[in-house]
């Protein structure tokens, strides 16, 4: 069995197998992947600096994304999208119900916080496990069909979970109000809270909300404990996804995408592989859900609504499905737009176009305004359509095309990521 | 007995909407082979056609009314719709009152144009791409359409009443010979059902009894051969896309008095309509219509208090449960054709 898959691997993707065969493997990664991994590590660790390029009080300061809440969202939704990409990018199965796993993970996490301890470790571990079990059930049923039927089945399961969480399961999910840790919760592992203290998520005493600020000239950098916890988890998740992409298992998933029939003719059943991919990506979603709870200690059912499932699809496609770094980029872009672009209002636009004559200034403001502020979804929809139409490989493909223009003729295969096909 | 009839009636209006949208989806899928995630948005655009028309009809100008004064003693200014000036007060009132039904005339050409532009401008380029790409690009288009509507009409639901004559409820029980007061049913919902039945009947008749429809059906069965016979099947399929868009739009227009339209109403319906299409069988028009009404009625029955006592929350999930069971036991749906969407 393993021999067979190895053969498959070597014949089907020379790029990936050359990486695995090369002698200089570090941490099980080929040189190219190691470079990518190293880059991602550096970028995430230095994010508080990199996302805060503009000094406080300047006109551009509103574009700073280096505040803890948003940085946490970048990495957490990065995890979510990485997981989705393992399913969609490798096997081509388009799930429209992934938010259900995120939500289930969140609920499991918050119950650990209510019953066991405010330490985030059990919450995260349990949310991954519970989401994995749920994904196993949903996947086992949904994967009996493929194509649009699979999408509809996953959508049906997710909407069912959402409706149930909203109505009947209110004792477990808190219904419309959602759940958050209360002072009166048992928390059998934690000691009694001091009088007046509220329960806070922590990692062995290190509070997630803790952090320190560093003032350099006009720049204010915030280093937040929660962000770094989430970032480390994200790096581990990213590392695992590289290993999955380069493994014989990953090859099999690509085989499922490119031609299931041929796979069956070689005597292999695609089902165990797709189911494994589905469960893994469900566990990634659960991990993201657990981390979300660890950061802001609250859950609501709207997290499972199908628009949330649609969002992760957008993230993955925007960044580039089937690429390693694409989903993370897509998640970052969407969360950036959601938090930064949506804050721009008409006054700020008037400042921008201040240099123009009045008539032109007003015209420009009127032209630009529908696309920003509350209308940021419109921009997102247009970008998304353009990407699907012209760049099926997402932003990563766009980057590769641009890079290819600059070094045409030199080395055509110097791209840092390999698309799935 | 009364309770059963009441639930069937309750299911029919939602079922009509499902059936209309699902029929449009199936028309598009059966002719062009495209999975259109923007169909819910077309339903929503149709609903906003009604909003637009009623706004146009109530466009007014200020007139000083010399006979009345406001609380400061100045002559009162009243808004007079242009409709009064042109048609006189009584006719003008009637026209404004009947804005929603009148919107049908307005919505059909608008929706056909939108549909044809959509097909020629965007969807045409996606025939050769995988279904996943079609889903994604139409999903993106749905977001864009929603946001455009939101930009012009705001995010709040806009109440759009039915004509006075239909605004009340009627006692269906008495009409059907049961005890009076048992089955009270809003008249507009009955109108919606009849309207849906007429539209569905028209589409079927169009496909069944006209030469155009015959060619389209032939094209659905074997596009290549029809093309080889020298018939421009692409043009006809484009028109069918326009018709499907118009059907969705009409479903939206007439639904406005039942639910005040807001910019995301289409998406809510779309999710369920897809389930309906899949239950009915991909590519089968009768299947889509049957499944639409069936699921509407099943949903209504699941909302009975007696049922909810035993299985709380069943009404929320029943449609999805039915879909899951059907997909697993009858993969082609109730009336699915062989060889459609079977990779």
C-alpha cells in the first residue's frame, strides 16, 4: 500500500517529490518549503511591527492593523482557511458548511471554560476533538455524494446545526444570547475566584488579554499574549499542512481531485482519503473555534450561519485554493477589509481628496464611497468575482504571474508554492 | 380535518415561492448546465422592482392646500402624487394601491434584461469551467447584487402592502363548507398560490406547446445534435435564462406583501431552493415544482404545536432532514433524470 502510494507520488508530481527527496531536509521540509515556513514564522512573530507601519496620530494610522483583536483574527481565520484548503484545495470537494465545525468547536471550548478551568489548553484540545467527531459523522454521510450534492449536504448539516443551536439546544448553546463564562460556573480545576474578579482566559496564569506596549517615537507597538499563543498554534497548523501537502497522503488527495475514476481503477477507494481530509479540515475549523473562544470567551450561534461558511470559501479562493500560503493571505485580506476598510467614512474621504478642486473632490468622494465603509462587501464581492474569472489560482497565482514578468526567462519554476494540479 | 387543511394552505404559499425559484434554477441548470447561486439574488431584485415601482408611483410634489392650515396658522403644504395630477384622485389612488400587481408588468422586462445581460456578460464564459467555479462566480455575483441593492435601498426591510382588496383574511372554512372561523387564511397568500400556479403552468405550456419550447427541450436532451441541425441553440438558451430570471423576479414581486423585502432575503430563499432542486432531482422541472410544494407543506406540518411538543425544533430542520434522507436513499432525487450531474 505504501509502496504504491510512493510510486504514485513520484510519478504524479515531480516538483513535490524532488522536495522530499532532496538531501537537505530541515524539520522534514524541503528547502523551498523551509524557506516559506521560515518566512511565515518571521512575519507572524514580527506582525505587531509590520502591521503598524504608520505613526500614531498620522492620517494613515487608520490603516494600522497591529492591534491585538485584529491580529488574533488574522491568525485564527488563517487556521480556519488552512483547514478548509486541505479539503477543497486538495480534494476539490467544496463544502458549504464548514462554519458548523467552527461553531461546534467554540461551544465545546466554552463549556470546558465553564466546567473545568479557564486555562485555554483543555478548551482548545476538547474543541478540536469534538469538532473532529462531528466532522466524522457529517463527513461520513456527506461524502457519499460528490459535486453539487456534497455542497448541498454540508450546507444542510450546517444550517441544521445553526437552527438547532438557535432554538432547541438553547440549554446547551445559550440560544440567541450565546454563552460566556460566568463567575458562578463550577470550574472544578480552578480555585475560587477572588471577590469581584471575573473569569479570564489564561495559559497557566498568563492572561490572554495581557500584553505590553512599547512606545518608539510616534509608534506604539502592542505585544499581546493571546496573539502570540494563537500565532504559535497557527504556525504549528501551517507546518502540519505543509507536511500533509507533501506527504503520500496529500498525493492521494490530489489524485481524488484530478480523477476519481482512475483512482478507483487502480484498486484504491477514494473514500477513506476524502473522509480523512474532511475530518482533518473539520478539526482545523474546531481549532479555530476553540482559539476564538480562548481569545474573547464568548460564543453565539451566528458563528455557524451559512454566510460564515461562505466567508471561509471566499478566503480560500481569494488567496488561492490548493496553495500553501494562499488561504492565510485570503483570510488576512478579508479580515483586514472587514475591520479597516469598513471604518472609513465620508469625512476621511474628503480629507484624502482635499487637494482636488471642490467639484472634483465631491465627485471623487461620491464615486469611491459606495465601495468602502459599510459597502466593503461590495468591494469584496467584486474582487472575488474578478479573482474567480481571471485568476482561478487566487492572489498567489497573481503574485506568481507578476514575479514571472520580472524574471522572465531566468527560472520559470522559481515560484514559491506549487498549485495542487 | 380543519387543522390539516390549514397546514396544507400554510405550506402552499411558501411552497409556491420554493417551487418558482427552484423551477428557475432547474431551467438554467437543465438548459445551460450552470449552477446559479445568484438566483436568490434575482428573486430579491424582483422584490425590489415592486418597491421601485411603488416609489415611482408615489413620487409627489408639494402643493399648498388653501383650505387647511397647520398648527402655526400657515397654509398647509401637502404632498400630492403625480399620479393624482395625471389620472385624478380616485384612479391615482387605485393605481398606487395596486402597485405590487402592477409591478409584474414592470418586473418582467427588467428581469429578462438582467438575465440576458448576466448570461451574455458573465455566465457564458463559465460553461467550460468546473461546477465549483460556476458556483463561486455566481456566489460572488449574488454578493455584488445584494450590496448594490443595499446601497440604494438601505439595509432595513421595506414594507410593501398588498392592494386593499386582498389585504384582509378570509374564512376558508366557511367557503369550503366546514364550521366557520376554523380556517382563517390571508387572501394574498391564496393569490400568491394561484399566481404561482399560473406562472408554472405558463412555463410548462410554453415549453410543451410552442416550437420554441420544443427546440429548447430538444436542446436540453442533446445540445450538440440540435446545433448540428443548424439551429442557434445558444440564443434560445440565453432567452431561457432571461425567462428563468423573470420567473424568479415575479416570485419576488408577489412575495413582497408577505415578507417586507430586504437585501438578503434572496440568500435565505436560495439555500432552501437548492435543497428543493436537489430533492426534486437536478434538471427535472416537474420534480422541482413537486418538491417545492411538498417541502413547503411538510415544513408547515412540522410547525404544528402537537408535533413540536414531541420533537421540539423540528420545523427548523425538517427540510434539511428530508433532503439528507432523499439524497442518501434516492441519489437522483424524486424525479431526477439519469446522467445529470453524476460525476
